[in-house]
C-alpha cells in the first residue's frame, strides 16, 4: 500500500520537529533529571547538540539545572537538567 499525502505530510512534520522542542519533550517525558549525554542518546541526537542547546534553553527559562550526578552513560560527574 502506497503512503497517502497525509502520511507523507505527517512524516515530514514529525521529522521537522526542532531540536529545542525535541529536547524539552525529552525532559518532560523523564521522571528524573537527565544529563546531556543521556538525553542525546535517548533522543538520537548528537551529544554536542544537546550540550549546546540545554544552556540556551535554561537562559530562556525553559528548563532548569538539577544537581550534578554520575552520568549513567559516561560514568562521569555531569550536570543534570529537568523541566
């Protein structure tokens, strides 16, 4: 069965969701604060992208900093973020 125009439009819009929106959505979906690396892996984004965007979102008061803790991915002490 061929995809309809509506299917194609939905797929385009889904892929077009901006990175800041993806990051906020990822934080909203998490019951605990996440590190930028944890969030990047969960969302399929580059770690550098989340590491750059999180402070920008914080300056715009769209997310908050949590307490630093050991990252479950890297094992290093890292800043956490939440909404």
